[in-house]
C-alpha cells in the first residue's frame, strides 16, 4: 500500500552489477530514503528512532561491560565495582548502560502513549502493534535480568520476589520456580542463566524490531489526524524530512540522558544495590526499578497471590488486544473528545500506580492502588468497547494536507492568500 | 473544548493526588543537608578535606571498618586525596599485609605496598563479630552510596532538578553527629546507643568521634562536626572515586550536544521550510514513488 515501489537507479557499474545479484541498495533506498511518511508527524513520532538508537547504545555498552563482568556470586558485585574503578572509562560505560535502561523505558512509554493517543493500533496496524507489545515484554524481561547482574541486595531480592511469582501457578508452580532458579533458591545457577539470557535477549529484540519495522513499512505510519495519506500532497520522503527531524530529537533526548549520566547517575539506582547480596538479610523495603512500579502496585493491591499475578500479566498483555477492544472507527484522540479525557485519566492512573508501587503496601496506599487498578482494567474492558458505540466524534478532515491547511499554514507562516 | 481540557486536567490531578495523598508521617529526623564541595554540576572534591577524612578513617574507622575495594595506589589517583605516590607508599608501609604462601608454604605478614588493597581489620566476619559483641561493621568502600534517606514525594522529583546526589554523605554526617541522650521512656537494647538519625534509633556502633580526638595540622577546627564532615567526604570519594572525571567530561559532552543539537535544529528548519511555508511548491520535494 504505502511501501513505495523501488525507484532506485544504480549509477555506477559496480552498483548495477550488485543490484542484479543482491538488491540491498534498493532495499535501503526504498526503506530509508524514498519511504513515504505523512507530512504532519509531530515529535511524538521520533521515539521510534530514539528507541532504535537506545537499543544500539545498550548493546554496544553491554558488550564492552560483559568483557569485564564476572557472573559468579562471589565476584559479580566486585567485578561491577572494578568496572567503575579500574576499567578505563568503565564508570562511563556502566552509567550509560544503567541509566540507558531507564531512558529506554522512558522512550518506550512515550512511544506506547503516542500509539494509544493517536490510535496507531487500529486496522491495518494490528500486527505492528502486537509486535510492539512483544518488544515491550522482551524489554521488561531483559531489563529485569540485567538488574540482577550486579548482585547487590536489591538485585538478589528482586530476583527472589519476581521469580517467586511463578509459584502462584497451580500444581506446577513450585517445580517451575525450582527450574527457573536451577536450584532451591536464587543462587549461582540463577545468576549464570540470567547473564546468558541478558546477553541473548537483546538480539532477539533486534530481530523483532526488524519485524516491527517491516510491518510498519507495509502499512505506513499513522499520523496525528489518523486519516490515511491520499495523495502526494500528504506525504514527504523519509530522507531528508523524517531523518533530520528524528536526528534533532535524538539530540534533545541525548542532552537529558547525558545530564543524568554525568550529573545524577545514582538518582535512578537503589542505595540498597550498593550492598552486596546477602541471602540472610532481607532489605526493609523491596522495590523494583521505577519502570515496573505501576505493574508492581497492581500485583500487590490484590490479596490473592494467583489473582495478583494474573492481574499483573493481564495488565501488560491486554495491550495486545487494544485493536479489538477499541470499537471506535476514528483513530486519533484529537477527534474523540471523550476518549481523550478517559485516556488522560488512564495516563494519570499509571503514574499514580507507579507512585503507589514505590510505597509500603499499607492502609490507604493499598486502597488507592485498588481503586486505580479498577480504573486501569475498566479502561480496557469497559470504556474502550463502549466508547466506540456512544461517543460522538468530531468531523475528520478529508485529507492530511487539508488538515494542515485548515489550521491555516502552520504558525508563523504567511497565510496562503498573501503568497498567491 | 476548553472546558473538557480543564475537566481532564482536574481529574488527572485528582488521580495523582489520590496516590500521593495520605503521606505517612516520617518517624526519624531527616538528616540536615550539608554543604559539600562536590555538590552540583561543577562541584569537585576538596583534596585537603579528603586527606583529613582519610586521617580520620585511618585513625578511627579502620579499627573496625574495612575498605575492601580500595588500594593504597588510589590515594594518589587524580581526583582523589591527591597524595603523592611516595606518600601513598609510605602510608601503605604502615599497614601489615598478609602475603604468601612463601617457599616453605607459609603465609606471612609484610609491610604494605602501593599496589595492595587496604587490609581488613578482621580476618573474617566471624572474627569481627567475636571481637565486637556480635556486631558486624559494614565495609566502607560503597557505604556513602549504600546509605540514603527517603525525602518522600514530591521532594524526590525536586532532587533530580537540584542534582542532589549527597544523601549518603548527609546521612553519614548526621549519624556521626546524632549521638544524643535517649528521650525518656526509650528503651535502648543492650550494647546499643541512641542515635537521633539512625532508623529505629538504636545503633550498634558506640559514639566514634569526640572533639579533639584526631589532630589536624592545617588549622581546621577539631570538632566532631568537622570530623564528620571530612570523613563523610572521604567516604563519598571512596564510593565514587571517578566523580571529578565524570563531571569534567560531562560538561564537555553537554556543551557538544547542545551545539550539535542546535545545528540539527537549524538543519531541520531549513529542510522543512518549503513543506511548511510554501505549500504550493509541491513538486520539488523528493520523489517518493507514492501511488494511491
């Protein structure tokens, strides 16, 4: 549909020779140069590029870190400290990698929020969206395993708490947990396999990112109006238009990232993780990294363990069903006044759950978490299906270019009449 | 439309506050924030202070607390206490380090070398507990990053903007100066001491510092407060020895990124100019091969 035909013309004799044997140049040309993108994409659309960039950053720093890291219960903590102290620029690599995980999640939450706001999950982008949910799940697993590797107190106890969730599964729960641990408690075998998987999964992510981009290029990008491009006037070529815009915003993102890496690298780290793991001493307060807190709050809000774990899993997997839970035919929240309100409340709910997840699960906090959990699920299972039936949407523009011109030529430019 | 905006905002705020509300009362006193030379984006360690702090570590803390991750050579590292290599070597020589086995298969003691790690005060955990009435003093290598204090919502958000990274040294300083008489009715468990800032208030460590205990040669006041300040700074360096290098490099990186991103911004403006401002010029855009 939008995957532009290859219009690549090899110039040199060598490129002509190569094109007949391996048309890689025309693949790159049609995917990253001539690929048509809607002309009205805003900066929320740059997070896809930012995520790709962050994946690269994590893999490159991670490969170098793994050259110095020792996955053994007796040496893991000290090897990480050794990286911080004795490896040339080891502190930089490690802080980029640790802070990078957080910023990776910042970017993915922005990316998901944008998809939810502009209805990017809707037909024909269901597979693209589901691949995105799979990527999010892979990121969660990879990030969790990476957090275990420094083998501090929080590493150890987070591993214990999270792997124990599987024990809630009836009948086979306990054998599964033993199998995951490679023993009868979190220990050496657990650390070794987490290290192995933490190295493997990023490359699985690379593969799924490939599929994600492939699917994207089949159906084309959504845009703030949610109206598909209809003519040449609605689109611009990926290069230079999208590339330069992405590059600029990657730069902005990097500035914030660098402020954290160089000035407050310990802000997002738990002080408890600077204490070596001690299986005999439970920290007073076990909390996961900030990016898991909303889901952790859902888990803890429910008194029954199996139900809690089911709710935790559902809260993430439900995203994959959004294309069918949302019955509205209008994509963009800009034309769905009610959906917009409910969505903003949903975003606030997630932030609220995140805060509650960081607090002790007592009294008012648990009640608040339960109220927010009810809204979290009601949003998907009640509000989304019903809104499509009852909501009165605003009229859609006929085309992207019309919507751009309707608002006058964008701010700061002379009105079209003045030009003509 | 405006009305909707306000409604949504109010609801969103209510939901967030619903989470943030009912803030629990904080039980222990909050450690007062101190002024540190290594505060903020340009703050670096004060080398004279690190040297004084090391003196306190060596004369007081080292009797019970190990510093396992540091070597004597670190004392001469740039961005540290800035001892000369000769000074670091002579400090090392005052320690007895276990080495071996020798040709006879025996372990032996010898004076420390600059490449040695700081030797621990006790051979192992059991030895420490046996000597100290069952208590185990924590290793001090990462202590300043392993201790913190919850300021609660919304202060922790503010901390990101003020670049507050000194909760550890603030906490250590507070503990060292927080030995007071227990309030009436507070039962101190045997072997414990009352400390205003320690979680639960019953601390196992006896009051380690008193006025005039360690001699300073540079005229710095020899008070508990000053000792606590100096040794906290030293421990921050021990936990984060690359802070100086990090902040120096950080400044260069941030300046570069701002200039580079600025250039990208103007490039972007230039590239998009025709699309945004001359919509009648549709053709000159890159050919896309787009088909309806």
